[in-house]
C-alpha cells in the first residue's frame, strides 16, 4: 500500500502486524501469583511500554528494578536506543498486537503523543492491566471521562505523568492553605511560558501556523498509519513528528495541555476543585488546525462545601498575570512557570513548575509565618508510587480519579480557545456545554476505522 494514500487499519493488518522478538524471556503469569490487585510487595512487575522511543525512555529510567518485558513504538529508529538497552524485551509497532500476544504483562506505560493516550490506556485497562499514562491524560474531554470511569470500575492502579504531584512543595501548598495561611482563596493565577522558552523564541514546538501542503515520503522506519492511530488521516510531514505534534489540534493541545496539567494540579488538589461552571478565553489569532501562539483562559468554579467559589486564570505563550503589589521590588515573577493564590488574608506565590517552591509574599510575611505540622504523607517518588500501588493497592496522588477531572477542565479551556474565546457554560453531570451546541462537537471526534475506545 502506498503510504501517501488514505489507508484503513483492517483486522487483517492488525493481526498480521510485525512483531520481532529479540530474545526469549520468562514471565510468570499474574494468575499464577494471584489477582493483580493482591500482588505481594516483593514481586517484580512485568511492564510493557507504549511509546518507548520518546518520553517512554525517561519513564523506564524511573522504573528501575522492574521487568521491562515488551516495547512498542511506531518509529523503530526513534526507539532504537531503548531497544538496545532491553534486548530481551519483545519489540512491537502496534500496541494492540502487543497486548493480544503478551499474556504476562502486569502493567503498561503509555508515553505516546496525546491522541493515542486514551485508546492505548483503555485497551490495557480492559485487560486488567495497571496503567501509567503521560499527561495530559487524553486528547479529548470524552476520552478523559471514559478513562476515569473505566479505571475506577476495573480497580487497577493508575497514575498520570505529572511528577509535580510528588513534590514537597505541592504538599506544603495543601498544608499551608488548609492552615489558613492566606485565608479563604477566591482567585488563582497560573502560567507557563510554553510553547516559548522564558517568553521568547525559539519555540519548544511551533504553533500558530497553517497545515503544510507538501507530501514528502514517509521515513522507512516510521509506520505513519499506526502513528496517526485514531486521528483523522493526513499525509506525513516532518512538521508533526517527532514532538512537534503538540501544537496541532488533532494530536495535542499546546501549552495548556502540556504544562497546564503540571501547574494547575496544585490548585486542583489544595482547593478541591472539580468541574468548572464556565470557561472563556482570549488568544492570539486562531488557526483552524494549530494552537495559537499564546492564550489566556478564565475558569469559574463553584463553592465546594465551606470553600468559596474560585476564579482561576491561565496564561501561556509568555503572558503573565499582573505583578502582585506584595512582591518585593528586587524580585520578578518566574517567567517560565508559577502560581499565585489570592486569599482574603494574603497571597502565596509558587515558583517553578508543578508547585515546586511556595512562599508567602512579601518575604517578611513568609518569615514570620509559623508552619503547621506536616499532615500529608510524603511521596516515595512519583513512579514508585505507581509501582507500589500495582503491587499492594496503595494510593497514588495522580490516579485517574484526580487526573481525569483535571484533564477535562484543561481541555474545556482549549475548546474555548478553538472557538475564538467564546464563553462556555459546562454541565458536568450531563456532560454537555449548555449554551453553545457547536462546542459539544469538540468534546470528542469520530475515530478512524479500526480504532475504538
């Protein structure tokens, strides 16, 4: 088949996709040892990695001591380094073939581009496998809701890849706000410079551009049809891979999808945020297929028990909130990542991504503040949390019950951006935008033939 044609992934192609075994290895099937959720702590996990050549390689480095038994990537040149490090692991291009053939897999790491997160994670969950999925959890709001519900029903251990949830600073934010350090919080400002670097060029990845018209040949090592997965068919172009996919709506969700997950998470955790009531945005010019260069998204969250309503503002592309009056004259807002919690009795500034370094402002207030006792358990490590959860059923801090609603909110923000900033009123219980019917069409999209959730 010509790679520049519009192919369909048939069942025959699915069942006959090439699988190369570099060397044999022994796996003790999970059913011999007991149910997945009841594995003894001493057991070593048999882990498969989908997207082994990119972010997956970094995830593997954080899973030392576990058995990496199967590796999957649509681009074998990009995955070559990982293949070399694990010569006994079977090699696959199609994760569906891998999951069908490799019966001894206990847990799966999903580190593909965003548009295949949901289909890969769901396939693993349906087989009772524990899942670690990179952020954002999914590419669409519908996918996020479906994965959350499926993981809860299957009772598998899950973790989304926002490592900041394991930071000490993340826990301090929770404890200080619960202690009333700045009083009830009614407003939060959150930012990231992505896709720029420190608010300037060059880009981490390009955004704000038209779809390329050229149709260069597909690299021999890349299976373009598998890389596209459920996304609408388009010809291959190096404008999409590797990594540049994040700036295209069919594959990613720009700076908000990338760093919003990291930087919004501390606010969602500490303030117990769930579904927003409304969302509206503004941005640089919107292109049909790519994310704009910069945007601001405003969320309104309702009261939660005794916690008051919250206005949350997101900034990306180098945009920053107004400088707080309490910030010392010789200090600036972190131009890359940060949060500002505005309470009735003061402000907390968090510098760095994922909630790294919280402090009260001004510095005089920070020094006089009497820190409360540490009430939250400290993390054993983001990836290790998941490994232990797979073995013992212990909790993870970014499980899909937390990651799913967070991802939904992030992606609702991208929908407002795509629609030119129009305000959306969100009915989470009935899963619909109530005031703008065309927005509901962006909650999900029809998968290509051969792909299911």
